[in-house]
C-alpha cells in the first residue's frame, strides 16, 4: 500500500473499478449462456433474452469493458445460435 494519500485513494478507486468491471463481464457471460440455452430449448422468452444480452454486450463495448470486435463476435454468435434454433423448430 502506498504512503501518499492521493495514491492510497487511487488504489481504492482501482479496486472498486476492477470489481465493477469483473462483475459486468461475468454478467455478460451468464446472460449469453442463458440466452443460448433458451434458444436451443425453444423457450418463449428466448427473443427477449437475446435482446437483453445484446444490449448488455453493446453497453460493455461502449464503456470499454470489451473490444469492439469481441462485442461484434459475441452478438454474431448469439444471433447465429438463435437462428439455428428457430430454423430447426420450423423444419
């Protein structure tokens, strides 16, 4: 722990920010898994879960938690999983 008062405050801010970022990334992973599971199980709330997950991914990108291409990749894979589940339910 630093001796300088401003650096002590800085360390505390960094810890709080890291906890917030870790929580947000973890939430995205959880939402992603639940959305894919809902799509594959053909649950009626699957489209809503898909929209909510995409919204969280966009916010994470906007706030700098994940890279732009990583956000696009996650959204693309999520949409592909939903389309695959919807296609298999029709045919």
